C-alpha cells in the first residue's frame, strides 16, 4: 500500500505523531557519523523536548546581540583602562598544515607571513590584567596578486570557543582604486574602469561582516590567561593584534563644547571632490556610473561619461569609500553632498561617516539619507536642518563613508523570527497531514493541532508591530512595510477559516518566501553621489541642483541622444570581424578592450564587439541578412535551433577542431551536437552541487552522504529535528541510472524501460516515501535558518551564500552530489547542468570570414583569455559575477577556496548535459507533468511516466519528420547517431588532489 494512503486514516496518523514526539530526541542523539541509526535506547521524550532538540541543532551559536546583552547583565565592564598588544610573530601554536613564517614583508620586519592554502589556524597566549569588554584591532597586509582578490576571512575563538556567531565570520578588507584616466572606446564613450588592488599595511577594528552593528565587535575577557585562535584559508601578513577598551563616541552637542572656540574664520573657496575620484574603496565592485543629468560633473553631451559613484553597487555589508582633500587652513567647515537616493522607492539609506578615520560624533554613526526623487543637495545637518560643523586641521584630511545596516537590524531580526515561526508551523502541519492535501478529510485544527492558531495570530501581531517599526526607522511607508501588509493579509485569510488551512498548506511556504525576500531587500542601502562639498561655515554652498530651465534643456538633449544607438550596429565593415555579445555592457567593453590589446596584435584581425541586448534579435537580423560573424553569450538551446535550419557553422569542418574539443568536458558539447557535427563551443556551464552546514551535521553526529542510500538514512534524523532536504530535479536520478534521455538514433525517448521507470520512481519517492518538501521557495534562506542543513543547488547557490549569508562563513561547505555505488565500488554521479546558465559561442553560416571567426573563438575560449576575463570581471563587479568558464584550466585559477574547488572538480568529471533532437523541448514539460501527476495527484508512477513518454515521442516523431529524419510512414530514414558518454572526464584529474 502506498504511504500516502496510510496517512489518510486517523489511527495511523496518531501513531505517527506519537512516534515523532517520543523517538525524535533519541534518534538524533544516537545517529552515528555515517548518518545511520544504531539500535534505539530506552530514552523517551515529549513534544517540547523534540522541539528543543530541533532548536538546539539549528541554533548552535547565539548571535552577538544576545551574547553581549548577557555579558553586560553579568557585570562585564566597558569603562576600563585595559590594553594589550600581541606581536603576530609570537605564536604559541599552529595547525599541522599551517604555512607560516616570521620574516620581513613590505617594509616591516618580524611579522607573521601566513601563506594559507587551506583551512589553517594560528594561536596566541594572552594575559589579561583587567577583565572587561575589549575590541580587537589588527595590523595586516593582504597578499596582492591575481589569485588573491577577495577579503581575508577569519574565524576568531577564545579558549577554543567562538562566543557568538559573528566571531566565526570576520573579514579584513583590501583597498582598491580605479584605473585612471578612464579609457574611451571608438565612439568616444568612456569604458567603465576596473580597479587595481592597492592594499598595503593597514589596520582594522574587527566588525561583523554584514554591517549590522554600529560599533566594533567586543569580546569579554576575564582576568588571567587565554588562548586566542585565528582560523582561515586566505593568505596575508600580520603585524600585531591589539585589545582595547571600547571608546564611546560623544554626541554632537558634547563634541561642539570641546572643540576650539577661538578658531579664526576660514577664508577660502569651497573644496569640491568629484565622487568618482576615490582615494580608496574596500570593495572592487563599488563601481562608477554614468548619469545624464545635466548638472552632474563632468557632463559630456551625447557621450557616456562615468561621472558618479554607482549607488546600486555601493549598498551592502561594510562597503567603505574614502576621499582625500586638502584643507587650506585650520578651522570649522560644513559638508554637503550632491546625491541621489531614489534607487529604492520610498526607502532611506544609512551611512557611517568618518573624518580622518574616526566618527566625529554619534549622530554620524548611522546618518540617514531619506528618499527623494532626482538629484538633491544634501547638507550634513541635524533634524532641525542646522549644518554640523567639523573642525579640520590644515593640510591633508580624509572623509570616509561606510554602508551600515544597523538601524534596520532589529526589524530584520523580527522578520527572521517570523520566518522561523512559519517554518515550525509548516513542519507541524506537514506532520499532521502527512504532506497530503486530502479534500475528503475534515479537520478541527484547534483540537488536532493545539496552539497552531494562537501562534499564527501572534505572528500576525508581531508583523504589524514590525511594520510600524520600519515606518519609524524609514520615516515613511515603503514597499517593505507594504510587503508586510501583504503577508498579514495572507495570515488573516488563513485565520478566517482555520480548519481549511490543512487543505492549503502550501501557502505557508509562500509566506516564508515573501518574508525571506523582504529580509533580503532590507540589506540594500544604495546611495549615488556626484560631488562632495566642503565649505567654510560662514560661506554658502555652491549650487548643487539644476534649475528648472536646465532640467528642460537636459531633457531635450537626452531625448535627441536616444536616437544614437548604443547597441548592435547595423553598419558592418568587411575588414572587421563583427561579433555580437548577448551580455551586459560591462562584459562587452571588457572583451573589446582585451581584443584590442591581445587578439588584434597577435593575429592582425580587427574585431568589433557589439552589445546584443536580446538574443531574439538574432532571428530578425539573420532573416534580414545582417547576422554577425560570431555570436557569443548565446543561450544553450540557440545554436541547436540554428543548426537544424542551417544557420550556424559546423565547427568540425575546421582541421584543428579535435584539439579544441579536448579542452572541454565531452558532456558540455552534447547540446551543440547535430547530425554528426558540433555547432557551438561551450562557453560557460554550471551544475548541481551538494551544500551542507558543517555545524549542524556535526551537532547531529552526521557526515556528508556519499550515496543516495546514505542520504536516505540521514533523512529520519533531519526530519525528527524539524529539518529536511531540498527537492531535486529529474536529471540527477535519470542520468545516474545510466539512462540516455534520447535514444542514440534520436527517434524517441530513452527511458521507456525498467531502468527508466525505476529512476522515475526513486525521484518521486523523495516526496511520496521520504517526506521531502514538494517545492522550496528559497534555498538560501532555508539553508541559513537551518531548516535545510543539507541540500542540492547549482553553483549560483555558492555565490548567493557567499554574499547573502556572511554569518555562515566557515560553517558550510560543498560536496559532490550523492551517487549510486556500482559493483566495482565506483560511485556514479552523472548530472546535467542548469540550462538557463549554460551559454555558448557560435559562428554564423553566412559569414564571409569563417577562418577569422574560428581564430577568434579559439582565442576567446583559450586558457589565458578566460582566466583574465574572469578575474577582471569579478574585480569590476564583485564575487556575484564569478565567471563560470567551461575551460577547466582557467576555472581552477579563479579565486575559489581550495577545498570547495576540489569538490567542484570531482563533480565536474561527471557532468553530462542532455543531447538535443528536434522536438526534445517537450521533455522538460512532460517530465514535470508526470511528477505532478504522481506526487500531487497520487497517480501510479508507471502510468504517469508512460503518458509523458507518449507525448514526448509524438512530438519528436513529428519534428523528425519535418527535418527528414523520419519518412511519412514514421520509419527512420537516417540516424542522428548521438554521442554516448559512459566514462567520467579525465580532463580534471590533473587538478584533483588524490
């Protein structure tokens, strides 16, 4: 009998609930390191104990706010005079693999040079005379080279313990500066400059890496001896570690009283700083932006001029910018900015503002820039509009601004609690219903699930209070507060008819997704700046806003400039290779620059890279006879669609094609094969990896599963602790059973056999038998809150976690996906990629320069070019723009963590994309329909898959007949002879550590 049918009886349901309550803590405690369950002991528990066990598993380390509050309640002092400094050379211990030495580095002697290559640690002895709360400052020097470009990530523990979550994820930043002067292209438009790493010796007072707190982090150190451990995998040089009492920052009124009162008025002209001329920035992805407002400086009519600081890229974490300027005389000055704060509707942004490296008074710890349309002149002033006065010494001074999330963190914390509540309620509901929306079942929710309705009502009340809190912080209602209204209305709809909630349990997941999205939006604090004005207090500010007449003039100029195309040019030059790139302008400009510097001098072939905003334009331009010579950044299905219509070049016609073929995984070529030829070069690719929380699995006594059998043994432990595993896409199960999606001759599907039905059953059993969720709205959020401490996602999840979950730095990892063990002990892990992130490069059929086009493609996908392109792209735009090149020789040189890279390479060897044939576009839709019939509607898996096979085969037959592979009677005329890949790719072996 199917498990779903069993859940429909009250007796079995009661038994299952009792089993969850009684055995939950027992199973968790007894799980061994392989995820298997030994014999149960006689330990028993109740629902409260099970809930406590689940919470303990997820929340292993408290947050800084909780810990600091506890320290202060227990008498930890801030107002002490203690101060200690450790020489970084005075190690008391190190890990066995620590690659450290005491030597000279960049002008400083006897410093610790730490050439970390993996997870390593160093340790110091600290003798504390005065107990109390201490901040920590480090003097460090990042390594400056092409491989090391990201911030230095550290975990700091005291006496073997990380006191709070934030201490496990600390960053030491680099200093970057844009390459000046800005280079222009052939049209006279500026090309957005990349940044150079100008890092040198610098100091940093340790802060949380998300920018959640106004002040540096504090550690409670009791009198006596302590062990201080730094753990990390990023190389650096370290001079000293200082422990200091926190220094309070007085308010403006107190500071004003202490300032020099007899300072002579400054007689000088206003100092104007162009915001794009930064002294340094601590994140290379803080870029410049072009804005055509006529009052911006500099303004060049009809040309792209990067004349402002890009607010959308200066909006998160601790992103900081510093500018230098010369004060002509000592005295009092006032400061204003020409700024735009309209990037997020109705939302305020906050900045910590520093003069000469220090926050001058408390009002500037989180200075609010309210929402306003267009460019505005904003004086730094109090709530009454009175400008703040800053005392500056004569000579060089600095002004710095750092993004801070601190004012919004309390609201974000409440929303996180709301998500946790919804996760708990969803779990309770799923336990009650068995995951089945049985319309024939009658529920009395208050009786069947005591406390559920009350908790849902309490959540609604808390969200209403959070909404009011957000409005107070922001100064007005915005999309976030209105988003909370939407969630509240959803809750109120459920509360109106509570007994119908079990029939629509999916709405709980939807609300989780909505709240998670709102929390993500909270982290964005954009602010765009054109100029900074520093003016003697008795003098007026220069004009900072355009007049009405100037705005009209600017609008007219901008209107006529819209007729000047910045996209694909219809004009072609027979002497120039015409390349269209289906990516953003920064991608295009970077490649054009590299082609000018490297490809043209080497080959003598001139190249013009054109921006293709929409790949659908290719069809229109091709029909009009204006197709390019080369197209790059093409979606993975585009080359095949053109190949069957004789629209792109068969690359096998080139005599050295086989040499190029060997550079890439054979599985990456599959979508570009047609009728014996290959019609595109794989450009980028991603594939599925398994992500896991090291902390949670360790706490549960579980290890990373190697096979699906290991995974099945883990699931009861996870589920007894209120956790689960991600839903999985079909390719993983179909391919690991050795199935080909399409028969080799291309005439029909390849899983109308026992193996196919077995694989489909295993896929649907994840929900029907093992209780995995039917859908997941937000993997990153589930992974962060611990409800999915292990799961499968593509490589984009890697970057999302790196950027969006800084608090988890060091406590999560990646591994190859679980596989199926073979008779010889090999674990097979075949899987395809995420089609939406697979891109290719192709040569169009009507090109007059096929050989030149082929030379360009070989150059473009070469190891040297792909490495440089990927590194420069990430430097320009940040880690979220990591280039997933298909060239493994280039891929390994991008800034991956070594242990993560090894896991990725192991999975890469099993990468095998699905081949395409005419009509195979039906495959994804019909497999999804089959899953829905089996999991949602309860249809027999075999019957459901047979229906899908018939639909796909019918469409393939129809299209194969259209392209003359099948005759009018349905007989195969000629075979497509699809490639068959049965062995893992050996091309990665040279990089895999044995």
